[in-house]
DNA sequence: GGGGAGCGTGAATGCGCTCTCTGCCATTTT
DNA sequence: AAAATGGCAGAGAGCGCATTCACGCTCCCC
C-alpha cells in the first residue's frame, strides 16, 4: 500500500543536513550554499531520490498540471493541437491531464468538476461550449480557463480561435471570383461558435455580391453525417458547382462521395473549399483548397494567455476581479490554394 | 497563493460532524450511517465541496493518474489510440497525464523520471523503447508499466502489440499469390520492434516461397522520409511492382509520390500493402489494402493488464517479484482488402 | 442481566513537501 | 572595536485528506 520510495528526509539524513535543506536544493532560486547543494545532490543520486510532485503541489498550491478538455480526436486538427499544446506546456514545466467529454452540457459539467478536483493550475477547453455557471465555478476556484477553437460571449472568458468570420468571407469571395453559379454550404455543428462565425462571414460575403446560397446541408463536423448531407444535396436536379464545407475532415468525406459515388470531378464539376488545413488536406489524394488554421500560432497563443493568467493569479489581480476583459485572440487564417477548387485569375498563394 | 477552496473540515463544521466522517462519506465502501451521509452531502453541496484528489493521492498512495508516454501523434494510429485509452481509463476512474518524448534514449529516461515524480499509478509507453535500467526503475518504484505497440525481450515487461510477425507474413503470401514479381519493402524505424517483427514475418514469407526481396528502403515511419525512399527506389530501371510499406502513414506519402510525381497507377503498375488501417486508409482517395491493428482491442488489452497489475500490486504479489512473466499480448491482425493492391483469386475479406 | 459482537464515530496521526521564522556565523560598515 | 548586514541552515507549522484506534452505543443470546 504505502509506497516505500525515498523521501527528502532520507536524503537529508544521508547528506547530514536538514530536510529543509534538501527541499531548497530542489527548489530553483532558493538560497543554498554550493557545498550543501553538492552534498545533497550526491545523496539524492545515491538513493534515487526525486521530489514528489504531488506533495509539492499540495503545499505550494501549484500542481503544474493543466487540464485539457477535448471532445473528439478524429478530426485531425485536434491531435495536432494536442501534441503541440502538450509540447509547448511541457517546455514550460507543465503537463497535460486529458479529459474526454461528450459535447452534451451535462457531461462537460461533470468533467470540469472532476478536473477541479485535481487542483489543476489551468484549463484549456478545446471545442466545447461551457455553461456560464461553469465558467463562474472556475473563476470562484481561481482556475484560469482558456477556450481553444471556440469562443463565447462571456467577457470574462479568454479564447483563441482563427478569424473564422473573415475566413468564411474569403471563401465566399474566392468562389464568386471563380464564377461559380450555384454555391452551397455544408455546415458543421451548429452549436459551435466556429461554425456560426464561418457561416456568417460566408453568407455576408455572398450577399454583399448579391449572390444567394444555392443549398445548405449540415454535417455536424462528422464524416458520415457530412457524406449523407452531400448525397442529399446532390440528388437535386440543379447540383451545386461549388461547396464550402465547414472543415477538412468533412470535406474529405464529401469529396469521396462526389468522386467515388457520383462520378463527379473536382474541381471541374464542383469546386470544394474547406477549413483547417489539417495534414491530410495537402495529401495529393485530396489536395484541398482550404482556409488554414495555424495550429502552432493558436497553441502558442493559448499557452501564453493561460500561463499569463496563472502568473497573474499569483500576483493577485485577475481579469475577472478587476473587471478587465479577458483576451479573445483571433489568429489570421489565410486561404491556401490547392487543387480542389477552380482558381480565379489574380489569386495566388501570397507568401505562404 | 494559497487556494481558499473549501476543505473537508469546513464541511464537517457545517454538518456538525467530524472531518473523518466527511472523508468516509466520500470514500466508497466506508462505514457511515445514512443520516451522516445525508447531512454531509447537504453541507458539501452548499459549500461546493469536492475532495482534493491530490491530497487524497498523497495519503492513500494512489493518484488514479496514468502516465502516457508517446513519441509522436502525426501517425493517426496514435491519436486514435490515445483517445480510446483515455476513454477506457476514464471509465474506470483514471486519467491520463501526457508526456511527449523524442525517440532518443536520453529523453525517454528523463521523461520517465518526471512521470515517476507525479506518483502515477501506472505507465503506458506507446511506441518507445525503454532501457532496461528504466524498466528496473519502475519496478523498484512499483509502478506498473505496459508497452503499447512495442515489445521488448525483458520478460518482466508487459506489452501489447498486434501479431506483427504473422501480419508481415500474410502480406508476403498475399503479394506472392497476386503474382507480383518484384516485391519491395519500405521499412519504418529500424529500432522499433514492430518494424523488426513485421519485416521478419514478411521476409520469412518471401523466402519460404523462394522469392527474394527486390528492393528495400527506409522511411523511419515518417512521411517525407518514406517519400524520399520511394523516389530513390523508383529511379531504378527495374521498378518494383509491389510494395510493402511498414505503415499506412508512410504508405499514403509513398502513394502520393507514385501517382502524382511518377504517374504510376496503383494497383495496375504497383500494388501497395501497408499496416495499421488508420481511418485515412479507408478513404477513397487512398483505399489502402492494409493489415489492421485493431486499436480498440489493443487499448482494452493494455488497460486490462495495466489495471490488473495495479490491483495486484496492492495485493502484494507482483510478477516481477514472484518471477512470473509479464504478459505479452498479441492481437490478431487481419488483412483488409481494398483497392491499392491486386487481389488474387480466392482471397476475400472474410468476416470483416 | 451480563458479555460479546457489530457498527458508527471522533481524535489523532502522518503522507512528503514548501515556506516562514529564527538563529548562527561571516562579512562589512562606521 | 562595536554594530549592522546578509547569507544560509534548521526547526516547525501546516497543505487536505485517509486511516487507525479506542470508545460508546445498540442489539442479541444464553
């Protein structure tokens, strides 16, 4: 039951110093003489001692653990983000504790409670919507929280997204410039802010040019649902000649349906533009023209503002206390031109 | 600094009971009267109390945290496994703390040390090789360890893999039955047991039929390295007419090179068979004939033996103490027939 | 009606550590 | 030479909880 690992007391005994001295040796920036450091390190080495992070967390109140809430990983954007997040945090001495959740509100609540039980120093919530009580809960516990790839109105909630609105708008402009006549949209999950923003930008782009949407389906960010939506949409006599699919993951499934089941050519018969630029988007088998969400930049940004909040908390002035607004970062999202959509004259991959 | 969260003492005070009583209420299977439970629950609710997992871990010696070591996530097999692992563990009341590592020995060592510092209840090491000192280290600390998708000779090391040898062998038999004449191999990382086993099975399958390998390249399980290997391999006059690529991730990159750069047709000019059956393998754009590593089964197996070890440890009889051998599970790995390789007569997807 | 048996409870202990506080000594200042 | 300074070590107080122990209570059976 009891783990008989060596403790700082053992090391202290062997090194002939006090336990406090051992602690200080393993605390960066503590005041210890070189001689003590040497003695302690030697003894620690000998006994295979390593400080117990949990005990340290208990007393110091900082666990150096970041809770990551994530809903699904089949969309390749998330594994990529997870890897980069984890790497970035690890570099700064933090680690990621993973919590999977359904998108359902109740489940998220329960998961957050569980996370708080682990005394995490901060939370990153990727692609989940939080109830405002939940946000309050974290605020009360003083656990900084950053939304990743989702945004919410709550001014106290920090978030990092790409410029979804302008991304969607760019797609509209691009497709119109390409002289497409029947432009359709396959949406993701309509509860997601990313979906709403992308679509809003897209629709505004269309209507500003006096173009109306030819058709609309819902894919819920899932491959098979998107495939079904595509099948349904292409049953019509007037088939779309251009498609804005709300992310790459769905676009790939849609493309499979179009090319493989319906014998349509992309981009000759129908142009496809999507969103994310996951690794698979650049594979030649799909070669998707897509809006890039720069995972690195988004991750770095999220980590930065999270750690900043953590630091600030210790200094005692939180946004939410001072009434300052939490940052809502929006990362530039360029259109990457590839082969899945007709390219109008004058458009090119500037500087990408 | 100090987090002013409510503690069991606060709850006890409000409920008019002792702190021990509160603790017992939150300890499944402890002996408490219904009346006490009710009082305590009510008070806890009121104060928003939730037991501190870290403190609990400290005193009980069990953190309910599993350390997951993983080298990279760009191969889609790993995100999938990670998600399933995390879900399976979460269901059993555990959580995953992620540690990324380079494949280099030194880095792995350091990471494992760090993990041990977190007092994890167990470790799952995915696709990393461990030095035997490291394994000893975990043994000394009594932290159960399971290798995932890698195996090692050390009889005390539990591992879960697919039947790599027989998988490789099946590929050989399949390609020979398909009457391919110039069969080549693009290997993964040669330090990986999976690579060695797959290739050993493959080579044995070839030589048993009196066939010699036409060419061999090394892709290190990385897309661009594999692409380079393919380019190199197809410079020759006598180009391969069949390719066993050591995993899907590389196979996709290779296929891009063959079709897009070299204008070769798959499977007409060259058949490709790979390994893993990641989600992308079944996308119509690639439609890979591949050996399936059933992620679910592998994950469940890994979780089972890990938790079993954890339970056994508490009971006091470890494999490594009793000299019993740790299990080395090998999951059946069927060949999934799709479109990237010529299908010989008489072969079909039996029961898949 | 006395002695177990059995359950529920509270006081107390300590998990391994950080951090404050005090005291010592060596060095500097006046 | 006396006083002030600063650097460093050790003692001690917890962090929030699970767990042991001993005690009181009820119930039951001879």
